[in-house]
């Protein structure tokens, strides 16, 4: 199928044209960082207004770059949740309008399914089922067992902050600019990951859950201590990052001990992190299981992954333009 993808769940206004859930003919994304930076985080009202201002041109842009007309499409895929309600409704309203105007089938995609199927983009061989996915974004941190595109099970999740949230909050403690994750990643490259022994918190041995809020608090206390005042910011960043990566990799390793999987898949905005990518691939080598890491442009929010998920999920994603509503709390599995 030739699908137009639309993604506006948070602060990226993203559109894409994807063939067969694999070949990305265009992938357009306008981030709004400059509008939110002075507030140190995303302001929902600003995000939805920017989406409303940009989306129509972004749809045209994706079609033009792909050299495809609306009439050549086989369907329209849109993120219907979870996310910021004001942001979601802009994308959903646009997709419904397009579906009405063209008569094309409409697909409603869960943003997290989008992240999972990002690993299928621009790849000759898709990850084989069942695979184990580590989904780490700004709002979620989960281990997901994927048996088929429509059979998924969350086997572990964060008890508090998501990994991306921990990055963003810690970046703020280090006075790094918004968005914090990529800035902290860059700073950590020049630091010593062993300089400070931040805690690796793993909730009860019997579960695959994780926790990051204690780590963030440790960084906060450390920075106000005498040692913290003397420490290099690069070392604090690298040591924080080492703790996050250790916890995440430990959870994946334990899940591999307990279950039978044919592949590992990394996804979500934090999957763009260089240290996490390296550790994830290394774990795959050590356990002799192929590790799939999406291209960086498909890790953070994008619309190509939404089209990929709609393609894989097919009928399960099919939606009626008369009744589809955005759902900020849309359930995942
Ligand atoms: O998936 P995503 O783009 O949006 C959500 O669905 O939340 O993920 C955004 C999160 C943010 O917390 C951002 O700081 C984090 O991903 N992130 C990173 C990196 N790039 C983005 N975290 C660590 N290292 C990176 N290179
Ligand atoms: Zn996301």
C-alpha cells in the first residue's frame, strides 16, 4: 500500500509517504523547539496552534517530495493517541477531512505501535516474530513482547519517570538547553561514565519493571554536594547516562533469560542515544540474537513510523472517519 502518514501527538508536525510499510518516499518533520525552548518544556497550547498552522503545508510537502498525488494513495494513517489532546485533534481532524474528501481508507494508529514498527522502515529483512522491544520515549519506557502486529504484551514498564523524561529533567539540572536528551547525550560523549557511581535502581527482583526518578534525585543531591560542585558536567552527564543504559540493558537481559525471542528491537526517542545503541547491539552479539535499531530519523517522533504501523496492523487499524476521535490515553496492548 501507498500510505500518507500524519503524526502530531506532541510537538513535531510530521508527515510522510511510505510504500508497503518499508520504503520511505518522503519524511517531513518540523520541530517546534524554538517556540518551547524559553519555557524549558513543551507548552501544549503552543504545540497545537503550531500544528494547526503547519499541517496543511506539511501534507503538501510530503506528497510533493514523494512525487505522489492524493489520488495515487491507498490510505491515510494518523496517530489517534496517546499524546497531548490539543495536538492529537489537529492531526486527526486533518486526516478525517482528507479521508472524507478523497474517499480513501483511514487508519488510526497508536503512537507507540508507530515506534515499534519504526524498526521495519528501509530494511530488506524485517525483524522476525516473536521479538522483544525496548520502547523508550519521553512519555513511556516499556519492554514489549511482540508476537505479531496485533498480538503484543507489555512485560515490564517504568514505575515512575520514563527514560526520556529522566534525560530531560537531568539535562535541566545541568543547565542544558531544551530539548535535553540530545544535549545531554552530546555532553556525555566527552565525559567519564565511571566518574560518579549513581544508583542503578531495579524494583523487586520478580519483575521486569524499571525506575528512574531516584536516579534523577541522586544527580540533584550530588550537584549540590562539595564533590558535585567540583565535578565536570561532562562526567556527571556520562555517569548519569551510564546508569540509565545499565538499567535498561539489565531489564532486556533478564527478559531474554525468561523468554524465547528471535530478535531485539529498540525504539522511541531515547533509541537515538548513542550509548544505548552501542550497549543494545553488544547485548545482541553476546546473546547471539539480531538487534534492530532504527535509523536515527525514525527513532524520534516521525510520520513514516505511523504509516509503517498502519500497514502492518491492517484491519486492526482501520477507522471510520465519521466516528474517529483522538484519545490522549489510548491503550497500547
Ligand atoms: O519518541 P519521542 O520523540 O517523543 C515521545 O513519544 O515522547 O521521544 C522524545 C524523548 C525526549 O525525552 C528526548 O529527550 C529523548 O527522547 N531523546 C534522547 C535523545 N534524542 C531524543 N534521549 C537521549 N539521547 C538522545 N540522543
Ligand atoms: Zn514518540
